C-alpha cells in the first residue's frame, strides 16, 4: 500500500517577524548609506566653499593694494592738473612754462585699476556661487564686481584713444619736439612716465582761445581723476568689508 507524505507547508518558510527584520536591516542600510553620502557631499561642499572663499579673499587683498596705488596716483596727478589750471587762469606762463609742458604729457596717460577677478569669474562660470550659502555675503560680492564694472565703464576708456582735439591744441601751443622728448622710454611706474624738464623749453604760444580750450582739457582730466577716486574709495571699502566677512564666515587665516 502506497504511503503518501503530505509536505508541511510551513517547512523552511520564514515567519513574518523574520521578513520584517530583513526589511528593517535593508532599510537601515539604505538610510545609513543615504545619510553617509549626504554627509560626504556636505563635507565636500564645505571644503569647496572654504577653498573658493580663500581664493576670493586673496584676490580682494590684491585688489585693495592695487586700488590704493591707483588712488594715490590719481591724487598726485589731480593736484598737478589743479596747479596747471591756476597757472593758466592767472596767465603766469613764463615762470611755469616747463611745468605746463610736463603736465600736458599726462593728459594722454591714465592708469586704470584692473581687478584680480579670476575667482569671481570661476564662481560665475562654473556655478560655484551655490557654495556660498550666506545670501547677504553673496550680494555684497556681486555688488562689488558690479561697481567695478561701472568704474571700468567710467575710467577704463579715458585717455585710451588719441584725442585729436588735444593733439591739434598741442601743435598750436607747444614745440612738438620739446614735448615729444619728455616721454620717458625707461619709465616703469606712473610717476616717471614723463621726464621733468631740466632745461628751458620753447615758450608756449600765447593764443587766448587755444589756452582757454587747453584749460578745459585739463579741467576735464582733473574731474575725471576726482570721479575715479570716488569710485576707488567705494571699491576699497567694499572689498575690505567682504574680506572681513569671508574671514569670519569661513574661519580663514
């Protein structure tokens, strides 16, 4: 007689508790993996943020030094433009003939502050600004470089092109050879780009209308220096403020 064995349906099957335990372990593993990855990304972001902050701080440090240098140059030549206009207004050209020659050469020279904006360009082009979580700091950085763009628009093109009106005035007022000889081919800084005359030069031609136009040219250059110094003062103040915040926010050395 055949004996039939009925398999036990629950043999080797898992209980609900075991299924729940396995599910819980998988869930915990996935969750912990997620948190670990999230923490890793946050640490990477923090590292990137500090790296960019340090680089931006270094750029602004260079900027403040260059701004100060340009500011002092403009103050120096502005004072000479002012003196030249006083001389032209009083008509005392004979005693100051060589000084006017000297000042005229600086009408076609303009040292413009150029920002060390490498980090800013990287942040903008690569989307790196997402690492800067402080919105107020981000706005200050953006405002600084917007102000720099305005400064460049105002001062960046001044004296960069030949002023034909000035050239025609110079031909009528000065001995062109004496004037041309004042250019210093060995000049290395703004202050020595023009040679200070050490001998008497040909007298300036006293044409009243031309001297009035020349006065206006110098006055325009003087006002340009004044406006530039205002912008440079704003830029330096903003740069220093941003540097302080970067140092505090990211604990820079």
